[in-house]
C-alpha cells in the first residue's frame, strides 16, 4: 500500500503534529515561544505535509501588505525531508500557498533561493516563475 501524504494548515489545533518532524524539514530546531508568536501573527501561513503522523515537509509564507499597491505573498521557507524529495511534495505545498494568495487578492508571490540550489530553481521555474536578477543586502541585528 503506498504511503499517504496529507497536507494541512498549521494552527493551534494542528500544532501537535510538530511532535514528530523528519530531519531537514526545518533549517533549525523549533523554538516553542517563537512558534507561539508565529501562530498568533495574522497574515502568516504554514502548511505542513504529513506522512504516517510524521511531518515530512513545510512551507511558510506571509502576506506583505503595501499602502500603494496590491499585497503580495512572500514565501519565507520551504523544506521537504530528503526521503520525500522529488515526489511532488514541494510542488503541492507551493501550489497551496499560491492558491491562498489568490484568495487574498495578492497580485504576486515571491521567494529567494541560492543561485546554486538547482532543485529549488527547477521547482519554481516549473511552476511558471521567472528568475529575476537582484542584489540582496542583509543587516545582522
């Protein structure tokens, strides 16, 4: 019988699923206080992919509102455990975030990845995104 992978929005009601997370789904270990703050913040969305009661993927995004134009969706993070990569999980998570943005009348979604992350680039380009040349500046706070 093939493994069944389901997705759901992370909420206070589904947060218990995070008790069993596969390796490499998140960049770092989750912090309970930061997670609680995240769940209280409006405009944030996290969708998790679950297989046999284990979180095997996640995507985090939020609405970036503007006073002079339509809002957009910033996709902050996407991770899938290595045994589940190249099985459509990331594409499914991405599609759910794009659909969420459409329901909020956002006019675009955007994400940043490393130039050498060929798997991510293939996913985003395969879903119709075009890479844009940018210069990113980062301040350490």
